[in-house]
C-alpha cells in the first residue's frame, strides 16, 4: 500500500502524455481515467480489506496481504495477458473502460520494476535499528510517494481534499464496491494466473476501505500522518547521489508505453496465441520486480 500514490501519480502522468500511445489507449485514458487508476492501484488494494479495517494501511506496517502478494509477485504478466484477452473479446466490461484498466495495470508493473533496484538498496542503507525489512520498505515507499507528489504538484496533497481525487478508482462512489463486470475480469484473470481469486465481497471491501482511507487522508488527520512520518533522510530517499525516483518513474513509464504498444497490437488482432504471448514476455518477462531485477543483472 505505501507505494500506491506513486503508481497513481505515474498513471496520471501517462494520461497527460498520451501522444506516444496507441490510439485506443489514448481514447480510453481520456474517457475512463478512474479505471486506469483502479488498474494501477489493484496490487495494493488488498491492504484496505484486512480485519484491522485499514489500520495496517494507515500505519504502513506489516507484510502485504495475500492477494497483494499474488498480484505483485506470483504472475503479474499472466494476469495482465488474460485481462487483455478478455477485453479484446469485448467480455465483461466496456472496451474503453477495460483498456483504461489495462493501461493502469501495466503502468504499475513497469514502474514497480523500475523502482525496485533503488528501493532494495535504500532498505539496506536506511533500515532503522529494530525495524524489519518489510517495514523499512513500506516507510521508504511512502516517503517517496509523498516526495513525488510534492515534486509534481507543489504539495504532497495529503491533508487536503485533493488527495481524495487520487483514489477515485471508479465512476460514482467507491462505497458501492466494484461493478460485477470488473469483478469478473479480476476473478477470471486471477484464476488463470494464480489458480485462485478473491471473492466479490473481498474486492468490495478493498474499495470501501480505500474510500475511507481517502477521506481520512484528506482531513487534518492526513497532515498528522505526514508529520509523523517525516525524518531527516526524506531527501536521500527521493533524490540524492545515486537515487532519483522521478527518473526511475519516467523509465518505468517508457517501458509501460512499449508494453502497451505491443499489447494494443495483440488486442487489435485479437491474437493471444502462444507465439504472440511469447513475444510479449520477451519484452515484459514474468516474475516479481525482484526476480526481474535479478534476471537483468545476471
């Protein structure tokens, strides 16, 4: 969850510079940016559905929930390919809404991979005494997300109503949960990629938890959360010698554009053969961000 605003900010940057994307994604991002945010946020939404009612998300502590780990590490490319195939067939959701979701999902995968080397290095050098690696990662990713929003908007937005717009993940109220079509898109893609899927009650709880979280962040409580997380190394975690989060996000966006161009071609031809999938996997290998980082270094 701590990186969710990095991914949401990244997809908004993608939408602001759509001239390098295939035309269908340009239209989709113009019409359905909310669903692009949904796709970008999906891997971290399970943080909002635990029995703690989002307290873990607020504190930014602990290991990721089960489905958060599946979405981000088990088989993220297989999930995206199945979702793209369903969208290509016109199944379950409107085409433009489905394309927007795919654009956000691909952006999250690409940006997470681009940031992984920085985050891993910073966990080693900035882990506090007694802090677990997972909690150090959460703190670092949260700090980076605030700094990125500050860089782009002149303010981290937290503690103001503007932050609520970042978490507008569907048209209409998030308290309604997610529509049946989008749920089926997630369920079928999850079964294909992971062999299991969240229930509709699960996904609806994630959405409602995210809505409550956005209200809290947009209130004076949000400013307290920012102040409680401030520390002297914040600048070191965002932009310092050997660390440039903004540049890494841009690198991730460049890769997302490449993947979306290839995926758009598959969707237009409705071609999801083994050969077509293999070509996409050459461009965007399967695996978690850490696994992909290790394979590139080998």
